[in-house]
C-alpha cells in the first residue's frame, strides 16, 4: 500500500484507497467547544487529527488540487481500529 521505495520487487495495483476526513459531532460540543466546524481546508487541519501512518512516514501532506498543506497529526498509526477509536 503506497509508493514503493525500492526497485527490488515487482508490484501491481490491486485497488484504490480513498481518504475521508470525518469528525465526531462531540468534537464541536462541550468540553471541546473551542473547536469550530471548519469552513475551508486550512481550518480543517487546525483540528486534532488521527491519521494513517506507515513506518517510514515522517511528514504528513494533504494535496487537494493545487493546494498542499503539511500538518502534524495528534495521533498516527497503521491500525485502523486505533484510528476509529
């Protein structure tokens, strides 16, 4: 999953993974009321983010069209159950 950083293997695509940004409604209620619902992509990345991470990931960058935003997640893991929790 992701880009290969070696030429010692052969790979074939088997599927497409889409990224979704979701938030629990409780994030915008008490006691977290200091978070406002984002109106644009820059505001989105001001929220506490749990993100998928591979062992080699050090920097997180989101690309949307020509816009590119780097961010630091509050939590990152390669365990989908941990992210959902």
